[in-house]
């Protein structure tokens, strides 16, 4: 798996440094190497010139390579040119970056199957090169002492990254396919140094815009995306000597701790793709999607990783060649959460997974494909899945060599708790809770525990499916008979069924007290 340091872009832009007793341009520059080293970057210069209160770094180049054990060889090089550091006269230092700099990303990959002339060619590596230009006119970066650390403040009225050229594995050259820009990008970074780097970061931008416009003899693609009101924050502890670019596993063992979040407002995405070689002539696909708001949170700490997110109301409209009508759907809200161990341990560690959405609605065009008579209720669908449990890892997730064999499981799950499963759709609801554990000396293939469930509106749904022609009467009858084996009527609600499925030692299973296995 090719990996790049998640902090590379920020390190490249901000060039942050640990705190000194007195901040000067030379002290800032002298300490940059330690900071870059923590993020797996190599620093090269043509010359470093000091004149009074000014340090000029000539021909600054920052580069990073993937670890030696990665399946592909990638190299990132950022060519800044000259960077000037000046004393501000009030105890601070300003940093002036060139208005334009260049980035080149080169990746060596196995030769594509379509380009193989002989079986031996499969061992050959080919290059994919991406050339980018970064522009940041009018930027302001200053650093000052702040308590026990340094405070960096930055302001980019405009920050643009344009893809100038892509040279594909087959030698094909793609010129100027797209660009991304940030408007009014501002933020701070507070850094304390000692046995480790302690970083506290904040940032915001009025808008992010991405544009892709590409065409060749086979077709064309146009993508326009905008995100408004972007805000991020992060607090990190980077152990001394850690190399996040080359050895994430070692950094975690040494005490790497990263927590943060990212959120934004209105997001719009439009995609138009044309295939010139369709069987009936040119074919077009159009997608338009909007999201009211979104938020993402992350953590990497103590051998664990976690990601969670939420989104507000969203809608999507699509037109595709094989359908004479557009496809549309919307969701009122959605959320997910994943937290899991990534480092090996003798004892099981907790994990959690959750996913859900509320208010899923489909356009009448979609409904009409399978229910033209409107026999089924069009109620918005809702889903909640909330699981937790204990799992033990035998290998490090961030160790490519240990994870290379897909036939060997990295560990095993010892228990699963169903905190909540709720699904409501088509006028029916299904809910479940429960917990399953591995028996002594066994695993979850023969669990011990109980799952409790409740269903409402199921019999009425079978009738509606039959009326819509989606379920023959004999199949509906068979489904009712099967349900009768595992569920019983709720004495307080004639429209509801309840079930308790118990898993016992030895592999036996009981449904509502009756043995079914």
C-alpha cells in the first residue's frame, strides 16, 4: 500500500519549527530539519545565505519516498525555489514563499496487463508522473513565541494547486486536466518541542473549489465541486525520531497521538461524462449532488484508529444511458463511526461500528421501475446499526509485510454486542438487540448468547409485495411459515412479532425456548 504522510502538505506550506529561547530567522531555519524529519521529509538547498536579520534559502526542495517494503515505489518532490525569512522587529519572524512552486509525484508500478507483450513483461515496472503547480500570491506567514512554544499564523488569500500534466503508464500525456483552489485560507499552528513535538492546529477557508475538464478521442469528463465554510482542528503528539512517512507502526508504539476534526457547509458536485464509443453512439452520464453540511472526526492513539462523520440533508440526481428518466434520491441525515485496534495485543481490545441514515426517499421514477401500481407505501426509510465488541489482533495493521498474505486472518473477534439495529421501510419495521460471545476454547462460529428481535407490519408488507407482483402468493405463505418458527405474536400488539434466539454451548440454538438446532 502506497502511503504518504498526512501532514506533508501542511508541513510543506507552513515550514513550522520548535520553540527556541529567542526566535530569529536563522534559528527558525536551523530547526526546520528536525520538524521535517518527523514527517519523513528530506530537505535539499542550493545555498543558505544570512545577511543581518534576513535568511534566504536558495533552491529549497522537499522530498519524500515511500517505504522500501511498499509494493510500489513513489517519490514526491516539492520545488519551492527561494524562501526568505525576515525578523519583523517585534520579536517575530516572517516567512515569504515564492508565489509559485512546483510538485512532481512519480510512482513506479507493475506494467499494466493491457501493455504486456510477453508474460515476462509482468515483472517490469513503469512510471506514472503527475506534475503540479502551486500558486499562493499575497500569502502571510509569521511565527512568534507563545508560552512554551511557537505560534504560527498564516493567511492565504488564494491557494491553488493545478495539475499541469499527467504521464500515464502507457506513455499517454494528459495536459491541464484540473485544479483545486482555496479562498481565504487562514489558520494557526502552535508547536512545543522537547522529547516530542506537540502541535495544536486550527484552520478555516471560505470555499474549496475543484474543477476537472478532460477530453480525448474516447470521450470527455467535466467535474465541478465546491465546499463552503471549511473548518478544521487537530491536536498531535509526534514522538522524537518518529518517521510517519516510513514507519507508522513504530510511531504508534513510540506514542503518536493525533485527534482532530474537519467540517464544512454547503457542498455541490456536478459530474458530466461522455463516452464517444457507445454501441448506439455517444453516451452521457450526468450526476448532480448537494449536501447541506458535513463533519468528520479522526483519532490515531495508543494503537487505535477511529473515524466518525455526519452529514445533513443531501440529494442526488442522475441520468444514465440505459434509463429514459432521471434517478433521484434524498436523505435527511446520515452518520457513521468506526473505532478499532491496529496494534497486536495478547488481550482482546474494544471496537465499535455504527452506521445510519434518516429520511431516505426515492423519486417516482425509481419506484415506477418495480411498483408502477403504487402498491407499496412510499414512506421514508430509516436505518440504524450500532455494534461494539472485543477483538484481538495478531499483526500490526500498518505493517505491509505482516498484512501481505490475504489468506491469513490478522486476528479474531471474541464478542459482538448488538446495541441497536433498527430498520423501517415500506411500512414495516425490524429491530434487534443482543450479544454473542466466543465459548471457552472456541470462536464466534459457535457463539454463546442471545439476540432479541421485534418486527411490525411484516404480514401487511407480504400482502403488499404480492399485490405489487414482487412476491408470489406461495412464496409469501412460505415466508410466513418460516417466521412462525422463529417469531411469536406480541400479545399486546396484533401487528407485531417478537423473537428471542438463544445460542448455547455446543452449538445448539433455541428460538423462543424451542430448540431449532
